[in-house]
C-alpha cells in the first residue's frame, strides 16, 4: 500500500501519539542503508545528518537503553564506549534508560 502524500509528524499534540510509521508507507532499510526522517539514505549520508543534528542541538542528550547498557553479548562494550566518546565530543548529557517498561502502582 503506497501513501499518496508524504507524511511528516507535525509539532504539537500529534507528536505525542503519531500514527505507526508502517501505516504511512515507511519501510525498513536494507543493509548499508539507514532511515532518516522517513527516507532511506546511505549510511554515509545518515552519519552526516546525525552530525549536523548533534552539533546544532541546544541541549543534546543520549538515552542509551538496555541493549547498550547491559554488556550482554560481544561488541556491546565497544558500542557503549563509542557512544560515551561521541557524547563527550559534542557536550551531550547521557541519561541511562535501563528499562523501558512503565511503572504501575
């Protein structure tokens, strides 16, 4: 199912509960590609866009999740170190998110 018009999440209340990306025609990228703002681009272009966003951010913050926080398989520690070095390079805060599940009373 193709989407006739290009969808973009608008600022404001819609941003709190946007429609599912798949319902808007967004597909996952192949190996060597990346998904940036709803468009599939090369990894190099994606890295450039990430750098632009990080350097332009007023208050950059990284929220590493459980897959990065818990050293659960080979390669994770290296990725965590790279994220820490990147955060330090751009002056970003790091707020760990060890668990995404909601806390119910």
